[in-house]
C-alpha cells in the first residue's frame, strides 16, 4: 500500500493545518493571557480540525467522537497556562488530544465498538470539494478495514503511524507530540508499517486496491 495514496484517502478528515496556524495560535494565546474572553473561542476554531483529525483516526466510528473533541478542548483550556512554548503549539495540542483520546478508548475497551455509519452527526461531515467525489461504497468499506487493522496495532506504534503516515506530520514533530526521540519514532514507524501492510495485503478488500501495491522504496519516500 502506498503511503502517499493512503494519506490522500484519509485527507478528507480535514486534519491538516493551514500555513501560519502556529503563529496565529501564539497570537491567540497572547490575547488569552491578556484576558481577552474571545481568544479561546478563536483558538478552538483554528485548531478544531487538528484535534478532530487526531481523534477521528483513533475512534472513527465512535458515536462519542464529538464529545471527546469537546473534552479535549476543555483539557486544552485547563492546561493552557502550562504551555511554555518549548514545542510548536500544534504539537502540544495534538499531544493533549491524544492523551484524552486514549483515555477514552481505555475506558471503553471492554465494550464492543459501534461501527454504524449513522453514528456520525451530519454537522461533522467535511463538505469541502475534496471530501465527496470519491466517497464510494468500496472506499468506505476500505476505510473501515483500515481502521480495523489499526485497532490491532499497539498504541505506541499506531500513534506514530497515524501522525506521520496518515496526517502527514514530520517525524520530528511526531517525536515532540509523543514525547520521545526521533530514533524511537522511526523504529516504531518501521514496525507499525510492517505490521499494517502485512495485514492490509492479506485483506480481501484492501488487497484488490492500488493502495496495497507499493514498494518499500515508495513508503520511504513518504518519510
């Protein structure tokens, strides 16, 4: 499976930040520290796509997804005073979102997941031009299967795979988010890719798609 093709298939989740988002975020934090009551609402608007994207990849069919997004922002709000600017603001926000998301998943681990598509509220659908034309039944089924495979991969490996290969974050930034060094990120990513693609190539649906025809060289190009 080509990392680039997989990344494009997941791009409809709207998790990418536009250029200059961190500069905007730092200005919003400065406003918030000056007591501007509207600053956090603007911060929410600026970074909602990032938080939603991170959590969507962790729990794509969870009917509580939007609630967890809100919980993540409550935690961001509570912790904002501790942000010291040692990392990018987007990295810090993604780290908080991951912490909240995994806490939610651990609480629900004993309960079977709900894979009903109807669980998604209408207002969470990405209506941008890129999100609709290729939303075929085959692709939707493929994404269900991709997420099922991801659920079988260990949490640490899955996290770096999602952040780097699905969301396109640089490995250096992934290291900041997960709180480890670059070498560890690359090791986890190597084993996550190996495990993911082995299972994807054995899947009766995914194995028929061009996504599963990549060479090892193509995957390295996505790093």
